[in-house]
């Protein structure tokens, strides 16, 4: 059976943007959509509070389902309501998903922080790729590229492969983006890194094309920090795709990934280490362009 698109439901404003984005991806990909919500369970086991929590969660899911039907009436739709922590519930449901979609709030209130901490905790776990939809940035930009952050790490290669799959479905061009130190000062080392990055991206583009036909692929090497380069591109991209971390062996999302998810002006898809390890990396030169 084809893996579904999973979308977390929490009733927040950003969640509507995430549901809309997920519904549109379900239409173009021909995949089923699964709405997932966690039911808060009171620590003292109060039955009435649990019943109220179940009713509130069911109303949130019903509202999300109505929104999906407005956008994608023919998409296969199901719902899972589970008692437990939101991150644990979504992680369990993401294990058989093609992609898991979550909303993220733009704000610093306690309510915003709870939602955003849950989103951050889900990234880097061993489930499907995670699409993070910041509030207000759920609309697509037709004709704009899918931009992939590439630093030579296995996770960034896996991100490029997943981006290629998305590009085929969305008929969107791909931009392979690498960041290196500025060459303006004439440093031989910086120049060598820039050239190596160009060769790496050219090799990666060739590897992706050998997997099957693709929309146009463009390779860009930016003399900037990885965060600055990705955020600049987010203002004109359909979405960003990156690995959770670069060459680090840490299991959590790296600083580049965290910063981009927080500040990007478009949806961000994060391919986690489990996906990276499950795929055969494209071969290419390794450029220390910043640890994602």
C-alpha cells in the first residue's frame, strides 16, 4: 500500500496552513491523507477531564477534515486519535508515512512555544521526512524552485533525493545550494572549497538525473554562511529541503537546521538521519559548508 501523508492536528492557527499544504500534496501525489491528533490525558486519571479532552480533540479533527474536503474532496482521508504525548503519537504514526506535516507558530507566547518545542522535538527522530509549515507560509509559489541545502553529508544527499521525488510530482525546478567561505579575499583555501562545491553539485545533479527524468536542475554556490544562504533562498523558493544535520554524528537536529526551520519564509522539509541511512548516498566531493 502506498505510504500516506500524515498531518498533525492541534487546533492552532498554524495548523490550518499545515492541513491545507498537506491536502494539496495529497492531490498532486495521489496519496492518502491521515489526520493525527494526540489526546491529552490528565495525570491524576480524572475520567471527566479525559472525556472532555477526547471531545475537544475530536472537534479539532472534524474541523481539519472539513478543511481537507474543501480543498481535496476526492482524496482518501482517515484519522487517528491517540492518547499520549503529541510528539510520541506523531512519531509512531510517521513511521509508515511518506511525509509528516506539522504546523509551527510565529510568536513567543507560552502557547506558541509549546507548539514549536513539539515541532523541534519531532525533527531528527526516526520517522518520515518532516514538513514544517510556518504560519502564513503554507501557500505554494508556482514556478518557484525546490531548494536543497547540500554540504556533502549523507543526510544532505538523501535530502536531494527526496527533493527530486517532490520535484517530479510537483513539476518544480530544483536548485542545489551549497555555501562556502567568500573568495573575495583571494584565499587559496576558499577558492579551492568553492571549486570543490561546484564539482560536488555537478556530480550530484548527474546522479539525480540518472535516477530518472527531472525538471530543470540548477546548482548554486553561495559565498555566505549556510543559514544566510538558505534563508535568502527561502524568500523565493517553493520549499526548502535539508538534512537534519551535516557531518556531525549527533542525533538531534543541527544548528543550521534549527535556525532555518525557525526563520524560513517558506515550508521546510527536513530529511532525518534514518532516511539518510536507508538510502544509498550519491557520490561526490565533500565540502565543509556548514553543519546542517
